[in-house]
């Protein structure tokens, strides 16, 4: 984790030094929608599935030309990560003497809504109207909430429950590689596709499981101004 943070700091210093040398840079805004998933190393079966759900991010970006076809960039983003875990036909049992007795069957759904301050740093190489990007995104956790719903049968009677937690605690820092592809329509608009793969365990200390963020988005860049 310390090596990743040091690498990110080095990239920020390089961008700052190059920006200070000349005015060959771009400022723009970005908005992106897509899907995210919170993965876990907990046991997964055909009845228990982690699902992608709707998410997105938005913010501003700065890009600095460092060659004829090369750029360094940094973004400042609000990132919304959504996660969903669905368990169908979960069998509930109790120990009755030496044997386990089935007392019910339920299906439940857990959802996690988490917000981050994102800071992707990347290198971009231009191929005609396309731009291929690769870099590192660090994210600072802001706040999160969760919801739980379950329906089924328990002890021979219909069972239904729902609960929510408005103050979910997650690890402060998430970081991982982010890759993307841009397509330039004209001097003002670009369409983009990005994928982020979080490497950090976002659960707080003491959790028996480890979890990670994944996000795939499609969006639009709008160029505010170019300094040449």
C-alpha cells in the first residue's frame, strides 16, 4: 500500500512540474454512468451471488501534453459505488440433538451505497481520434449506508423483514489500477469508457471477510478550455 501511495505522489509531482513549464494543457468536466460491484472472499454458491448495480462518477480533469501523442492527466471525482448481494432460498437450520433440523427457507438481499473522493492519475497515448489510458486511482472514503431485506418462511409461518444502517464504516483508503479508452468527437466533446479495479480491502479491522470495489462506466468529457 505504501508503494502505491508513493507512486501516486511521484506522478502528481511530475504532472505539477510539467504544468509549470508551459501552458500546453487542457481543463474539462466529466460525467460517467455504469455499474459497480463490491466483491468479497466469503463463500459463494449458486444461491449466493454478488451482482453489478447502477453507479457513476463525475468531476473535473486536467491533462498536460508531454509529447506529440502523449499526455499525463489527473481527475478530481465524486465516486458513487453500489454493491448488491443476493441469496436465494437460504436454508435455515438449528441443532436438534445430534441432527440439524430445517426451520425455514428465506431469500434475502443486501445493498451497500458508498461515496468516495476519487483522484485518478493516468498516462494517455493518442491513436488518431482514440486515446488509450492507464493509471492508478486512489479514493478517500466519505460515507456509506446499507439496506437489508428478507422474505420466506420461518417455523411454518410467512417471514418478512427489512432494516437499514445509515452509518456504515469502511476503510479510509481504496486504491487500484484504472484503464480507459476515449474517443474524440470534436474540439469540445469526448466519449469515454473506464474500468476501475480496487486492490485494497475496504472492510474495517475485525471483519472476517475482505471486500473490494469494482466499477465499469461509460461517459462524456467536455473540454472547458485548452491552453496552448
